[in-house]
């Protein structure tokens, strides 16, 4: 109890210093997210916190509702040609950027092309795309080379990278360079002058935003802002976060550490919530470009070493929240399958077999560089489990680089060898909603230089993904998903280490109107008492 009160006092003191005097007279939501906002461009990176940031200030053509169905957002109406090769979209009235300029099809087309060069699902969509043509300032055509049945679903994807609509001049930025000017057309404006990385990120209500008329549902519907400001207050220590919520110094906590959930459940005026379709899956990213994991046998050897239950029991000890899941597409989803996972599922690990596979891959005791994010509530303990299991094998030399999560995000993009600033392994995560679809599942793509960090490369796997899209019905898609799973366990684009749900928490005496969504937290429609 003394530790909790002390942490609450520290949180109070820290927040008092962060609160600007003019904001005291305003309605302000103070929220703490799972990570600090360090990277601003939600297209350039797959970092979830960057997409949360982008979701505040940018709008998008379509969005998924609370039932995970795609709904129009910036689009007013659309038609599809009889041959299914031309989609015609018309933007709705009142779309305006934060600088007062109208949103036009030039902005949309430039934004979509930039997003399509970065995002896994976007790359696939643009593989079917012949051209995007503006008919006028509000209407454009999306022309396909051949029919592709996931156009609307892809544009409505809820995961990273965010298909954000930017001004044309920002959207023309090289896709592999970050956009610096955060001028969107969404319900909130980014306050660049108040952004303090490592401390506070501020968003102000955009008074000229015109919401849709439908009620809010998931990320779709009317985005009605009912407060003046939202402040993301960064506190790296989970106990300080929890204590600040209990003390009323923050109103919203996106990812409370599971150890503190019983305390929060027992606290008056604190409410936990979780969308039924929400959930996360842990990812062990593997660099396919450099030894030893450029050889598939070294990647396969990891299945003889790693033991999934240890990960779950370390950072998600509550059995109600954890799921022992060996499906690359998540458990409880239409594409769930653990085909090919026999070695990984085995409770008995075979270190001799793993060592033999590493030797066949040419491994001779070279350091394996692990990027260990120490400031993330589940990535840090998951790294500790992985490192312990790798060391237990007894034959691997590890080079563990302790970094903050923002530094890991920057370094994982490097393709240089580990000795020159690159890497071999790192840990991250993704949402089950995104992973449930083999085309929107960014991490599983094996498109070589176009693939996600780690750059796995396998033409057969990519052909199976195309076969999945072309499958005429759900039964056929499930059959292809089995083949995809077998191929993934054979080629090992990455390794999944857990599935879990993690509730968010808020002060019910301060906030009302929370919109539950299966991915990014939503700050519109919330009233501050």
C-alpha cells in the first residue's frame, strides 16, 4: 500500500508539472497509452502507437465498425463496374484539412499510392491495380488489372500501417522517408508545439470537422469530439500508470499491466472494458537477410528451443486472459489452423536437434543480436523469457542490446548486418483482427524486399496468399489457410509466442461514452464530466 501511495504521489507530482494552466479551464482527457509517441508517420512504420497517433488526426476512406464490417468514412458513395475491375468513389461533403484547405482526390490518390508502397495488404492491392484516376476534385476511379474481392476490406483495415489520407504535398514524400508535418483532416489536430517526446503528446479538437451522421461503431460512424483536448501522458513505469489512474491523475489507461487488474477491478469509479474481438499476438521477428537465420534450418531450429507456455505464464498469468494458440491467423478466427505446428507444440524441447540444425545452417558461435525493448509492459518480460530459453539450449552466443521501444522501432528497419547496426531477433506484437486475414496480416507476408521487417522471401507462400484471395467461398479459403500454415511453419517468417486479451481501464466518474473497438483506442464520442 505504501508503494502504491508513493507511486500515486510521484504520478501526481509529474502530471502537475505537465499540465499547462490554460488547459485547466478546458475539458481535457488525460490518457496513458502502451507506448510513448516517438514516430509520427503512421504510414512509414507499423508501430502501433504511431497508428494510434495517426488515428487521432487523419481520416480514411473506409473503416471497420464494431462488428468488423467495412463502412464508408470519407467516402460518400461508390460503385463497382460489371466486370469488377473499376471502383468509382465519391468523397463526402465537408472534408477539410486542419489548415483549412479542402480534401481532394489528388490528396487521396497520392496518399493511397504512398500507403500502398509500405503496407503489406496495400502492396497486394496495388499488385492488382492498374491505375488511380481523378475524375474531378471529389470523384476518382480505382482501376484493377483483374478483379480483386478484398478492395473495400483492405481499405477498411484496422491494423498498421494506417491508410491515412494526407495532403498531397506530404503524401508525395518518398514512402521510405518519414513525413514530418502532421496536418490531417481527422477530428483532432496535432499540437506540434506542445509535443514533448518522452513526456506528453497533445491533440486539440478540430472545430471544422464534419462527422458522419451515423452513430459511432468501432472505427466507423460519426466521430463527434466532445472535449477540447486529449493529452497522451507518458509514464514508463506500469505501477506509476496504475497509481495515477487510481488517484484520478489520468482518466484513461490503455494497457494496464495484468498484475494490477485485480486492484483496478476493486477500485471504485474505475471500469475495465475489452471489445469481444480484441486480442493480441506476440511476434518474435527474425531477420532473414543475415546469418544464421538467412538459412531456413536455423529458423526451424527455434521451434525445438522455444516453449510458448512460458511466455504466457510470465506476463499473462491470469488464465482468463491467455490463449495457448499455435495458429498464425489467431485462435477463434475463421482461418484458425495449427497445421504444421507439431514440433513447436511439443512440450519436450530437443536441444540436440536444434544444435544440429544450427550447424547445418553454418552457425559457428557467432553472436546473435537481440533487440531488447526494456520499457514495454509485455515485450520486456517476453524478451527475458526468450533470452533465458535460448541460453538454456547451451550452444548459442547472444548479444543482447537493451534499448527503449522507440530505438528498437528505428533499428529494426536497418538491413545492415548485426555487427554494423542491424539485428537478428526482436519481439513485437500484432492484433488478432489484423492477423485473422492472410492478406492484411503484415508480419506473415513473404514478399522479399517488399515484406515486413525481417524481409522473409518465399514465392510459394505468396502464391498461396493469392490463391486464398481467389478462393470462391469460405470453405475453400479455409483449405488454403491450412496450406499457408504448413508453409509458414516450414519457412518460418516469424514465430508467434502467445495470444492474449488485455483490458483497458478508465475513470467512470470522469468519462462516459467510451466506444469499444478491437484495435486502436478511440477518443471521440467521450464526454468529460
